[in-house]
C-alpha cells in the first residue's frame, strides 16, 4: 500500500528527530544560555532585595540616608552568617575594586558588635569606603537583573556617574586590543595557510592518481594525530634549546648566544596554528581544482598566453570558490583556537579565547565570558553573510 504524502513527511520527521534533538541539546540550548547569561545576572538582586529597593529611591548624588545604611548593614550581616555574602561581594567588586574586602570586613565587624546608635557612623568607622558615593552606585548597578555592562566591558567601555557611556581607564582597556590581535593573527594565519596550501592542492589535483593518493594521505595524517601531541611537538622543535635552534647553531647560521625565541610568543602561535589548520585550506582548494578542466589552460596557451597570464586570467578565477571556502574555514577556526595559543603562545601569543577561558574557569565572571563569546559569534555570522553575498555558500566545497 502506497504511503500518503502526510505519512511520508511524518516518517521523514521521525528519522530527522534524533539529529534535531541532538543539535538542540548540544548546540542551541548552550548558545541560548550563553546569550541569556551575557545580559541577565540576578544573583545580587536576589540576595539584597531590600537594599536595592531602598537605593532605587536614592538620588545618586549625595550619600544615602541612615535608613539605607541600616537596611544594607542588616542584610550584609545576615548574608555573611549564611556564607552567601562572598558571591555578592565578588560581583560588586567587579564594578569597583576593593568592595569585596569592604563588604566582608564590614559584615564581620557589625555581626560581632551590632551598632546601638547610627548604622551610618558604624559602617564608615569600619571602612571609609562607605562614605564614598561611588560605593553605593556600584552596589546599585551590580543589582541590575538585566544589564548591558558585560558587553560594555567587552568593548572596554563603562557607564559614568550619570549613566553615560565612557571609555574604561587606559590600564583596563584589554579586550578590544585582544580582539584586534585575534583577528589580525587569524588573518595572517589564513594568508600563510593559503600561500602554502595552494601549490600543494595544485600538485594533488594534477598528479597521477597513484601519486595523488600518497600526497593526499600525507595531508590527512595530521587528522589522525592528537592536537595536543602536535602542539607539544612544536615546543620540542622551537624552544631555545630545541631541535631547530640546535641545528642552526651546528651549521653555523647562528652563534650560541644568538638562539632565536620562537616559542611562548606570537611566532610559536602562528607556526603551530598554521600546521594544525593547513589541511582545512588544502582540502577545499583540492576539491575545486580537480574540477577545473586542464584544457582551459591549454586553450589559453594556444592563444599565445604565457603560463602566468593563463593562471591569472583562467585558472585563478575558477579556483576562487575553493580559496574563499578554505579561507573562511581557517579564519573562523583560528578565531576560536584555545589549546594551541595556551600552550605555545606565552603572554604575547594569547588570543581572545584565552581570556574567555580565564573568566569561565578562574575569575568565574561568566557574564563577561558570555558577552565576549556572543561578540565573537556575531562577528563570525557577519563573516558568513559576507562570504554568502560575495561567493555564495552553495559553492563551498570541502573535499
């Protein structure tokens, strides 16, 4: 009995359901959580609601009144007794340095000796920061449930006393320069990979089948080796007392005291990343080049064109889809690389991914890490749209 169109669609949907669920759970849900985390931070608001409600009626110009000091002091003492003040103080400390010790020290002092008179005087006596308007502004801003501050911080911006957007102090402007460095290094890696991969792909496309199979096998071998192994191998090769420096000294190119610093810097990052990403450039190029008929170059030569004229006007334009696909793939992968820069980059060879990992694992500022990740995601989407507009995603071939 023939199946109806509805039954066919239902069967197709059921077959695709496991893949859809897998993508939703492992990709879409974490992505949505990251985007929410970048703007939603309820921890402070849920911990000191009375203080924030009182500060909502404060003008923000003069010091708060006695009642706000009393409410805040009582909430700090209660949270400290429950061992929950530390997480609140850490979040406030991100907006104003020193607030963690101020809040914890004040809570301990007030808990041991509750003031009989003025809470305001007692808190200022414990720490003079309570006499600073900026302290209360930091608490108020940290209590915002929906906030753009993580995105502002990711762009080295902040909000001034009256809410205007201002640049961060010069010594705290690190993320924009790191983003620029990441994109600059990714562009350099893409260009180097293209220069190395193009002749290799050409050889693969024009070699006899038996030789092409061996060459393709050599290109694919890195995929069968652990990324960690490949990266640590470069440490052995590039370090100051490594194989390459020893060889250069032995053959007399360098003196013993002139050994090159090729590791734990940007040089090591570029070399190791190019090695890892080179196959991702070769395969799209090879996929396109093997479809270009050899007679096109022969026809150009028969019309009197030199090899370089034929290449520039006939072969290169036909290989552009592979160039664009490989460049897009390598560039996007370079932006998000973490293990290789972390191992061989040192202080000057780190990319923005290292800072995202730092905020996720050490500072626990997940909101800022999510904002940095969201900015990277937006830039990758823009690259994809530009590629689709200029080349067309339907022309991408990866081998």
